C-alpha cells in the first residue's frame, strides 16, 4: 500500500507541475485550445493515442468484448491501430491541418461554418457535441472507480472528485500544451504498464501457451469447441461491428480530429503517423488481448451479478503491490488524458461556436479565454455529478446513453468532415441530413431498441451503421441538392495548391 500511495503522489505532482510550467504559453484562445498550432510529432501522436484509449477501453470494452469474443478481440486493437490511427493520420492529418489553418477554425463546428459558410451548421454541430460528449465524459469515471475500489476500497464518490479536481487544475492552468505534455507522460506509463500487466496476468496460468490451452476448453456461450481461441471468435459479425465503430469512429470524433489542427509541420505528420500507430498496437492490442482471457478468472454467474466492468479488476486482484500501483497509474493516466481532451473540446466549442457572437457580442480575446476556462470547470463538474448519480441510484438510462454517444458523434460528423476535406461538390444540405440522420437514429436506438432489426439493436452495430450510411448519404444528397458557390469552394481548396520545396525521395522532378 505505501508503494502505491507514493506512486500516486509522484504522478499527481508531475501533472500539476506540468500544468503550471505551461501556463505562460496559454495566454490566448489559439494557444489555449490548439497550443498555437505548433505542437511536434511526439506530443501530437501521444495526445491522439491517449485521448483514444481511456479507462472505458481498458476496463469496460476489454472486459466485455474479451468475454464475448475471446482472444479474437485482439482484432479490435489491430483495427484501432490500422484504421483508427495509421489511415486516420494518412487520410486526414495533412488536409485537416491545411484547411483548418486556411479557415482559421479552432473547433469542428468552426470548420463546418467556414467550409460551407453556414452559421446553422455551426450551431447544430455544437449542440450535438454538447449533448453527446457529456455522458461520454461521465463514463470515464467508471473504470477508474473499479480499480481504486479493488486496491484501496475507497468510496466511488471520492475517486470521482479527486480525478475531476486534478484534471481541472492542469487543464485550466496550462490549456492544450499542458494536456499534450501530460498526455506524453501518461502515454509512456500506458505503454510500459500494459506490457507488464499482460505478462503478469498470463503468468498466473503458466504463461501464454498454458493460458491458451485452458481457454480452449472453456465452453462458455458457444457450442463450437475452442471458440474463444479461434481466429475470428464465436461472433464474427458482432466483432466486425465493434472494429468499425471503435476504429473508423475516430475519424469523426471532434476531440480526436482536433489533434490534427495543432500539427506543426510536414515532418510532424510523418513521424506522428508512425508513433501513433505503434502506440495503438501496444496499448489497444494489449488491452483487448488481455480481456480475451477473462473467462479464466470469472464464471458466468459472477459476471451476471457484477457486470462486465468487474472482469479486468478481478484479473488484477492477485498481482503484486508494485504491479497494482502501475495498473492504478495506468488507468488514471488513460482516464485523465481522455477526460482533458473531452472537456477542452466541449468548452472551446460551446464558447467559440455558441456563446461568442450569438449570446455575447464583441467578446474580447481575454473574455473568450475566461469563458473557455469557466466551461472546463462546468463540464468536469456536470460529468462528475452525472457519474455519481448514476452510481448511487443505479440509473441505467445514462449508462445506455454513453454507449450511444460515440455512434451519434461519429455518425454525424465523419462523412461531412471527410468529404468536406476532399470533395468540392459536398453541399451544406448533405451535412444537415447526415447530422440529423445519425443523431435521430441513435436516440431512437436508445429509447426504442427492441423495435430495431436484431442486428441493429446493439448500440455498437447501430453506430457502425450510421457511419457507413453517412458515407452514402453525403454524396447522394450533394448530387441532388443545389451546388455550392464555386468561387467560395475554389478559394477554400486553394490551400492545397500552394507550392512547397520537397526532397527527391518524396517528389520526382518533371
């Protein structure tokens, strides 16, 4: 116990120290929200990865999907690395940095407003972010509380309050740069921690091969012998739905895409692509691989009684104190890095896209910065209260809404953002239709889930459906709706035509 406490104290002290060290560089909205658009590859890549993988992944998703799919759940981590990291950086990184700089947009709603010259798109996208990010933020506390309860038997409420206060301090003081630096530190902890934990847990059953042998004999819910060590597991269709939602979904999540706004230069994109992909392979692949062995540690009756979130903590109970301490810092790192990204995205969006010019006229730079900081406190407080209410009253409605939020956000924004970067023919009306379609479908899935086709009753599959549907909705509606102003579009896309000097290894001479 003293070892764990010392590790926590050092971790907290470092985070607060970084926040105060970065405070001098958070003097205006651009530096506070985007770090002055001058963040290097390592910080950007780790900020992307740590915002991607939270305690929801480590405790919730790894336990739940590892239980359902067995070792095949590792494919989710591989999909996160290839589709959610590698291809996201290749397809979105450069164009996002160029066009958002051209439009001077600091948030995703600002991008839509500038790209399509539409105040309505800006307000609608802001409202979608506001509605669906808060419950997603609240969900981050659940995984952390499970681990703290396992190690310290500390009341859930105190865990939430401590995490909320600590995150608020370094985000409010240092802004995006403090968040990025702390994400780098937290990312190192996550990389080392997941490797050590996987090795230690497998060793409990005699190592990798022995664990596989025991898992092969588990019958579980499947009638197929050895289903939980098979290549695609017992439920390959459901597995594909999870891969699509958790991998392709990052392309439309505002807190993820916003990392590309702050990239410094071309070299940062190349290095960041490699770094973030390796990070995802280790962290996501390790988490889901670990969860695949959950059936060796719990019975179906225990999971039914305690829920999927209890699987990973149960697997870790017998580890030495030092490893438990690493796990606690690992989960704390994963939770706080994602929490800081979400609250910074939410507060900046609400300030710049709704309050500025709509509610408060002629707001000064200092006024905007003050509003962003105040809203950081508000969002953290609201999400903490929701998490406490959910725990104390066993409200299932909020928990369901958390599962719907990712599908709604990614379904609404992925296609309009992607086509907006690449296709001059994308229209304002197609964005409205896609925004509305994804939001309505996911809300209906929340309240009338039993009326959906069997495959789409799962929020995971339904979210994957909205994303794929959006990729068809935007081009179809764009082709039959009024064309965008040609001069406006050409001016926006001119940011891609600027001539730059390149080395021979990346560009051949004529």
